[in-house]
C-alpha cells in the first residue's frame, strides 16, 4: 500500500496541474474561445497555493497533513465559488467548465480524505 505522504503528494501534484491547465485554457493559451479573465486568475492562484502546499509537504513532512488540508481547503472553497458562479450564470457557461468543476471537486475531496486519514495516524 502506498504511504499517505506519497499518495497525498501525487494528489497535490495532479490538483496543481489541473488548476494550472484550467488557468491556461481560460487565458487562451491552450485553447481559444474559452477565455475568461477572472477564472484564469482564480485558477492560477489556486494552482500556486496547491503547488506551494506540495512543496511544503515535501520539505516539512511532519506538518504534511495540516499543510495539505489548508491548501486543499482553499482550493475547495475556490472551486465551490466557481461552481456557484456557473450555476447562477456569472462564470463560464460551457459544459466543459461544469464537468471540470465536478472532476476538481472529486479530486479535492479525495485529497482532503487522504490528508485527514494521515492526520489521524
């Protein structure tokens, strides 16, 4: 079985990459027609926080569960805000954005669950 630290580092890496890719899509770098300035900034900030959380997890493993919970909690809050803006018609309104938010929520919840389980051991 994979240790919690390794599993959590992998999840944080995936989350960081997902948010960075979403930011690049909304910047128009990876695809055109999906530009959205506010989403680009929010996703970029969340990617940076998750990336810093990953770096901190790797350099301070004793604080790993707390660091991961804090970074992913921030990302979860931002993702819920994004999902809410989609629901009320303010944010990007593509099916891709809706599906992507669901994927983000699932991955974030898996990461939070992993950090929580590690914290309890």
